[in-house]
């Protein structure tokens, strides 16, 4: 049973700061240049808390995490953040034009607290593998601040009833346009009858993590730490009444209907670099064992690559491999047997990203699963133009371009208890960090 609840969010006081100059993209999307820009935008920009800069004199007692905790405490005392008076849900709408498109989209959701569940409970489902390093970093930050600043992006499924309940006929409380031209609008909904109705409709939902796997598992680890240290019946789960549960039993989530036409998934392309013995000819010879291969006239730009992939993808798996002087379309996978896919299910084997990882990265290029997890010879890019440019400039051996994963594939994989490789999906746009804050203490 999915347990959600309204909460009294901490929010930036618009009388003290302009929200547009203090909120950020999610921490894992912040480049060093973006970090510098956020630092310059305002002394109260949230980047100082969620992704602070290291200093030469950092030690166990004075570091990015202790500074984050200090900033959070002082900003609360100084009134930079103010807490809403009533427990509320927060309707959150994003209007945007996806990259490579001219068609405006609108994605609607709502922010609430969601109870943290073990995956084995069958309430919250993941769809991607996670890495240990980001979870250690986020856990240290959570210990230092005892607060959640960004939301876990959760998918649920209905025919639009919940969005209708939360349709607010009033100007938004917050309206921000981010650096990508995305408009973010937020409304506070405190009506107890509405919040109760939403909670009731969410009760039987099975939730799928769209984005934020590392943060969810961090919240789970922190919850278990606090349960162990508290040692009380109240902290150990039990029951379905939010009022009886400790604050660390919840994490902040944005819930989006997976049937919404505004839900957009972009591909995440792979860039392979620093292979000393790489050869386009050997890549093509190896790839022919696993795919039908067609050579494509070079050079290709991102628009042409997208059209080639879309057309070929109607029949199933389609990948485009671009080297400095060669370009290959790989499609219609050949039967390969269990020696390639191991214990992966047929559902997993049908995914383009699994075909890429198992057949090409591991078996043709010889990259190990561990080296891929550690990103030793691989990087991930949303922008196909940038990936192609890096190959042409000799910064990488080959770029593998893909079609996006479909929502039904994400749903079926997650509900079956199976996972995709890391960086398999890129839900666009990202949820802004800092619109609402959930303080555990």
C-alpha cells in the first residue's frame, strides 16, 4: 500500500530572495561550470548545500558536508527559508519543448511525502541499477543536514483523476524559468478534503522510480540507521497512519501519471574512449556476429542520426555507431545464446541498451561490467551532437547513439522486479531542487 502524506514544506521566502536565483538542477546534473554560475547567482543558492565546493583545508571536522549543515541551519534561523503553516500537497507543472522538437509539452505532477519502502514490499519499484559512490556522498549530506532538498521522481498510473483533484484555478505560488527554458510552476494545496481524496486514490498504487534511484536508496539507508539508533516501536515502521511514523520514514517525492502525454524520455548515448587498440574495422567485424550491419555515409549530424534510428527502430533494436571516419547502423539482432546474456530475461535482452552493453561494449570491445560501472572507458551524454563532435575531434573512439526507452518498457521491467543498466533512461525535464524542502528535524 502506497502511503503518502501532505507536509509543511520549507520554502525560500520570496521577500528575502528571488526563487529563480537560488534553486538548481539536480545535484548529479550540475557541471563545474554550472556550479560556478550558481555560486555567483546568490549567496543563498542551494548549490552551497547540495553540491558545495571542496576547500584545501578540508578535514574530517570541516568539509563540504559540515558546511552544508551550517548553511542550512543558519538560513533557517535567518528566515531565508520559511515553513508553510499547514500540511500541504504541492501541484507542480513544467512546460517545455523537448530537445530536437518544436512541439510544446506540459508535464503535471504533485509533491508529497511518500513512505520509504523496501523493494521487496512490492510498493516501490526500481528500473535501473545504482552505483555505490553517489549513495555514499548523498548519505553523508543527509546525515549532516537531516533534510531532503530534491524530490524522488515517481510514476503512478490512473486515468487523470488525481490531476483533476489538484487542478488549482489560481495563479501559481512560484513561477520560474530555468536555464533550459523550462517553466516551473508550483501551487500549494492545503484543503484537507482534497489532500485526503488524493491520499485515498494513491493508496493502491504501485510506484516506479523514474529518476532518483540513488537518492531513494540513500533515504532507505538513512531510515534504517535512524531506526536502529532510535530503537522505538514508533520508528520501526508498523501501521499505515502517517502521524504515528517517524519523520525519517518518509522522503519527498514528485508523483507523475505515467499515462500523461507530457511524459518524455530521452536517450542517453554512450561514448567510448581511451582504447589503445581500437579499430573501426574490428568493431564492424565483431558487431556482425550480433547484428545486421549497414554502413552509413559519413559524416552524420544529430538530426540525420535521429531519423535513421527512428526509422530503423520501428522494427526493433537499432543502434548507430559513429567513429571518426565511419558510421554503422546496427539492427535486427542475431540469436546469440546464454553465453552473452547470462541470466538476463528475454524482456531484458530485448532492450537496446542491454544489446549495446552485452554484445558490443563487453563482447566486441572487451569492457568488463566493473569497468563500465566505474566509467573507466565510457561516458554518458544526452546530446548526440556533442557525442559526434567529440568523436570527430579525436576525444573518443566511438559514439553509440540510441533511441529512447519507451515508458511501457520501463513499467514492465520495474513491475517484473528487473533492472536496466545505469543511465538507461533520461526523463526530461528534470525536477528543480529547492522548490520545497523536507526537514526531518
